[in-house]
C-alpha cells in the first residue's frame, strides 16, 4: 500500500492516541459494572479514537483502493460512535431503563445494515454513486458523489444525535451549578463533530475533501481534558443527590425492604401526617395505609424496572389530597427497598369531579328543557320549572313567583312545599325584588347571617324575600340562589346547607331561566293558536251549517230552471253556485289544516301522486314523474290533499278550460294540454310539482300563498294557502319558482 504525508497526519495520530489512552484510564477507574457511565464513557472515547485513527489511515493512503479499504472500516467506527453516544447520554440523564436489548438491539441492527451496504457498495453504488481522487496541495483526498443510502446513514446518525441533545436539554433544566456545566461539556462534545460533519458533507470546508468532522475530535479531546479536571467527573454524580432530592416538587419517600420509612424529601412532609423526622423508621402503611396494595404488587419482583401505579387519598392538615402514586423497587431479585413517588393530583381530581358534575347538570338541564317545551300552559311551565330546578341544583325546595302589578305573586313550588303558605311580596323588597329589579342572579351563602342583620317584618311567616324590614327566611333554609325570569318574575332555589350553590349552579340557573322564558313564550303562542283555531272551527261549522243548507236549496231549484229558462241565463247561476260550493269547501279545509301533523307514516310518493291525480278532473292534462320518487314521512291524507291542490292549480292556470273546485293560483291562459311533472329535489330533501303553463311572474311568487290571492275571477284564492298550511303542519317549507319549461314550479322542502 502506498502512503502519503499530509499536514494533518500527526495531529490526527496524536488525537487518536489520546482518546485510546483516556478510554483505558476510565475503564481502570470502574471495572465493576459494564453498563456504568464510566464504562460507557470509556467506550465512547474508544469509538472516537477508532474513527480518528481510521480516518488518519484513509487520509495517509495514496491510492484509491487503499482509501476505500479504510473508509469502509471508518463507517463501522462512526456508526458505533453514534449508538454508544446515545447510550451514554441515556445513562447520564438517568434513563437507565432504556439501556436494554429491546431498545438498542434494533439500533445496532440498523447500523449493521448500513455497514453491509457500505461493504457491498461496489455492486449497487447506493452509498457512493461514483468516486475518485482529488489533488489538494501536496496530497490526494477521497472525492465521492453520494448515493441515496448515504442519506439514510446521515439520517440515522443525526437522529441519534438529536435525541441525545434533547435528553441533555431536559436534564439541563433541572440541573444546577457544576452539573449544568457538565451537561454543557457533553453538548459541546457532540455538537462540534456533528456540525463539522455537515460542513464536510456539504463541501463547505477550508480544505476541499478534508473530513473536518474527524479533525474536530481534537477539539473534543481538549474539552474532555479541561472538563475532567475542572468539573470533577469522577468525584461527583451527574445530579447531586441532596440538591435533586430536596428540590423535587413531587413527594418522594424511600423505604427499606420491610417497608419502613428511611428517607423522604421536603415535598413529602406536606403529604405525610407528621412533619420532621417523626416518621423515620415507621412502617409507611401507618401514614398511608392504602399504599399496602401497591407494595404487595411488587413483592418478589425480579425486574429492576418493575413498577406499580395507583391513586390514594392523603391529607394536608384538614384538606383532602388526591395522590398519584408510583412505587418502584430498589435493587433486583430480593428487593433492598422501594422508592415511592407521590404526585399531588388534587387540583386535577377536583377539576375532573367538577367537570363531571357540570356535565351531569347540563344533561339534566337538557331533559328539563324538553320537559318545559312539552308544557301546554303557563301553569304547567311554572310547575315543571320548579321541579326541574330542585333536581338540577340539588336544592331542598324551588319556588317561582310572577309579577302582578306591584307584587311578586307565588306561582309554583317544588315537592310538597305548600304554595299557599307564602304571601305576595312587594316588587321592590327582599332578595326576590332585588333580583327582579337588577335583572341579575343573587347568591346568598348563609341566610342566617343575613337574617340576623335585618328586622323581620311583623305579621309575616317568612319567605325568601330578604331586605331591610322584609320577611326573614325560615330557619331551616340557609343558602339561596335567586334569578330573574325576564319580565315574568323570579325563581329561587333554597338549601339547608350553607354555601350550597356554586358559580356553576348560578350559570345553570341562568340557563334554566332562559328555557323557562322560551317555554312560556311557546305556551302563550300555542294558547293563542288554540284560541284562533277554535274560532276558525266555530266559524267553519257556522259556514258549513248556515250556508250549505240554502245553497243546497238553490242547487235543487236550478235543476228545475234548466227545464224552463234559457241556458244562457241558467248556466251563469249554476257556475256561481258551484263557485260558492268551492269557497265553502276551501274555507272548511283551510280552517282544519292549521293543526300540526299528528301520526305520520312513510308514504310512497309515487302511489300518493297517482291517488291524487285520479281524484281530480284532469281533462287533457298529462302527468309525468321521475323513475324513483322515493318516500316521504307524512300524514297520507293531508299529503294527498296537498298534491290535489297543486295539480288543480297547474291544470287551471295552464289551460283555457276552467277546471277543479278551488280556482286557486295565478297566471294566464295557455295550451290546454298542460303537462304536470313530479320529481325529487336535487340539492336537498323534498320534491317538486312543475308544469309547462304560463308560470308565475317573479314579483308575484312571494304572494301566491296568501289567502284570497288569485288572478282568476272564478278562483277562491285559497288552494295554495291550503298547500302552505299542510306544509307548515308537517314542518316543511313550500317555495314558488319557475320550471324548466317556463311554467310554475312548487318545491316542497321536507328538511327545513
């Protein structure tokens, strides 16, 4: 093999000798444990020395085959250095449980796979696509073009480097004084060659082709020498026991094999019932009896990494403590003791309990809201509100008062609380008055304290309406939560426990009052609708009885007139009587279609269309529909009436022939052979009825559903109003538009 002299040969050789020598020295200090930090530190320096030594041989070789030989061996050293460096950092930062074959076995396998690619690169060129020699000054250097597998090698090495730096950074946060300096040295030891390696690969070096990463180990060697003397690596553990143990925010208790307390830190004094050294030597189950189960789970453990985790309750004076407990054995085989780590999770537990309680209250509030919505009258709303308020707030009693002129009148009380035992109270007096006047909830933690500072009103048997000179509360109730119900009145919850109501309860009460207001508005609206419906029903009955009888007489007489009078005089009378019959029929239908749809079924729309078309007088009109109309959830008879009216509207306004019985709609005369089409809506749930008649002017489409709106003299203007009533009864929306043929199109949207 031909050799060459370079300016860097001697410095690299000296660095190699130093690293080998220092590694041997470290091994001589601690031969007891192969997995100790001292052993790994020596192994790390030995791998670094191997890298610099092999690079020295590669740099000194003058031929390409010689350089290839040493560079293949150099990869072994660099890959080993990366894995050993991570193992050393893991041990240094206290993560010894990771120093296992399960963790480092796969890393070693990956490194071996990369080395195999290096050794066989001549057949696949995945590491180096091509390579050669380049003359630099008086010597030649290896000049490669990197392949894709070289990127894998870099990714593997720098991933391990990044993980080690992350571990060191985490340890630096908790380290102090000299130990933080030690971590700084380790960071420098890894960052210098790591950064130099990037410069070498990217060819950003002061000498092209020169591996400055290997040269940088001379700097690392100098750092090791200085730090070894300055920071006393062999005299001090990485993290000083006293500082680390006492500075820990988590409580730590150390036990011997008999579960007796032999040490604990300052944080543990807050958890243990006795402070100072009073518990030293006592069984840990005396201050923490619930810990026995966790310790039993570790008896006989033969794994140093065995661990049991549980939760228990401790004490901090009179306050409860919730603790997350982690117990680990000290030693392997027959345990020589245990470490107990107690993490205070009281705040988390309290927050979880509060969140769970809040969730349950919100669910209960939703149930109450549904119950309130089902109430038909104000009185039902009031009673369901106080019953629900008592349940959701955990109150002993809940009461509601309504405003009547200048007083709050008791309207409902929960449970067996007698409503008639409470007198009306002035609207400007007491807690209820303050609540109503201010429009904001009021919480009184202890009514007894408030009562002692107020003068009870004479002649009153008490009530939750406190103010100067107002009635005092009954002695059995201590806590009060009072909230306004809009301009309707107030609702109050009372409890025998002082401070029973929290901020969450206050928020729940505010939500409850919102639901009460909504339910009252709904009940009032339904009452108005029922009144209007009753009036319409009464009117419809009068119309049916008082108008049909004389109409029937007139229709009977017209048959006699047809035999004697000229047709040109009789036919107008006959048409007028038929029109009156249509008006009476439509008025009755309109009055009865306002009620919400009751029981509904899944209706086959195609069959319903056929039934509706068969009922009406279609003349020369044609019906078409899509292949699949599907089904609709509806009242079958009311859906059929809706379709009948839409079909009549299409026929009458798309034809010159006056047909049907309602005359509803608008439009002009057109081709008598009108075509009606039924289909499903494309962009939403529902269906449409369209025709090819004259259509509806855009400016009139918003008015066609109004009662009495018609453009035909013989029309009643009620047909489309009936359509809208039926749609509303089902919770649908009906919209007028223009069909593809330019006629009228009515969309029935069933999901709006």
